[in-house]
């Protein structure tokens, strides 16, 4: 049993179990589900897909027998998906679990999916390719001058030597017709109010421990059916093909790389992904750390 007290959680309010890949999220979620009681809801972008249960490290059949699990293997490999689509899938399931007097335990490492669910979609306009191309053709000094004129507050807190940051801030101003600083401050204030009502845990492990767990999982995955899973797949969506290990295993099947190289590349990609996840979740101050070793 994990050393996590339950008194901190409001009855029937969703609990978010987050952390980098291979950190032990599924085991912690299962422990909480049995103690509360509750039901587990997937928030991993690739565990939504069927046909890659091994490749995506989805909960085993034995784990699923110990508590109800939702939203695992519900999409076809050809289905596209994104954070907004995920929210439409998951919200009715969370509500139904709560109506039965149980606690939804949402677990996964897909930060953007979780962010959309907990905080809603950002009000900032998405990028515009035409406008961005126009800005890319202009000197950075011109962009800085225009941003400073339109939104001096945002300019004062932007790294003005970073072209990408300046362009994005100016893009928000031009596309929305409002100051980027105003939109961002309003979003931050609303987010802080939401976070007061959120219950979340973030698993933290030492880097050597996490890397060892990743290596063990990768080897086990390759030895117990991930290659055969990929062999069966023909057409897949753009979302699906981003699953770590999919392209590497396809390269191995095609004879482009050997088994050792395949394993090394999957390990490297997984470690890089875990580092990005740690950076993402570190910004989410509402998550309470669960330190494991």
C-alpha cells in the first residue's frame, strides 16, 4: 500500500494521479480505488487505443479485475484524437461514477489531456500560419517594437531576444484584438480558482530509478508481444503513430534496424518523454508529491 492519506480528498471528487511514464501511476490508482472505493479512468492518450495494450503499457487483465477501469482500448487505431475530444469522452464517465457515490480516479501522463479536463481549453487563439509567416519575414526589432506598443505589460515580461516568445505574444494580440497580458492574467486567475477545488497527486522518483524502470518495461514489452501488436497494424491515424515504440518497432520489422537498436531507441525516446512530462507536471502546483524510490 502506498503512503497516501485519504483524509485530504473530498468524497466523490475526482482524484488525479499523474507522473512520468513508468513511474507507477497504475499501481497507485489501483491502491486508491480499492481503499476509497473508486473507479479508474484513463488519461493516457495511447491507452485509449485498442490493439496496443502491451506497447502502451495499459493495465493488465489482472489489474482490471481488481477495480473497474474506464476508457481503455475504446478507439480504433485509425481514429484521430486530441485533448478536446478526450474531454468529451471522459466527462460523462466521471459524472456517472460520481452519481453512483464512488470516486473517479483519473490517471495518466498526457499533460495536455489532463489540463483540458481540469482547467478547460485555453482562451488564447491558436496559431495562424499566414500571420506567423509574415512575422518570420520581419526583423525581430520590428516585432518587439510592435508588441511594446500594443501590450507594454506583456513586452516587459517577455524574453525579447527570443523570437518565438515575441512572435507568440504579438500573435495573440493581433488575432484576439486584446492584450496578451490581459488574456493570460485572466486565465491564470481562473486557473487558480479551479485549482483550489482540485485533488491531485504527482509521483516523483529519482532519475536513476525511473530510467531503470523504463529499461525494464521496454525489454518486457518487446519480449511479451509488442512487436506482434505492431505487425498486425496496417492503417493508423496521425495521433496513433506518435506512440513511443511504434515507429521504432516498425523499423525493426522492416529490417532497417536490429533488435538491440530498436530497444535502445525506445528507451531513449521514453526517457526524453519522461523528462518532458516531469517539466510539465512541475508547473502544476496543485499536485501533491508522492515520492517513491
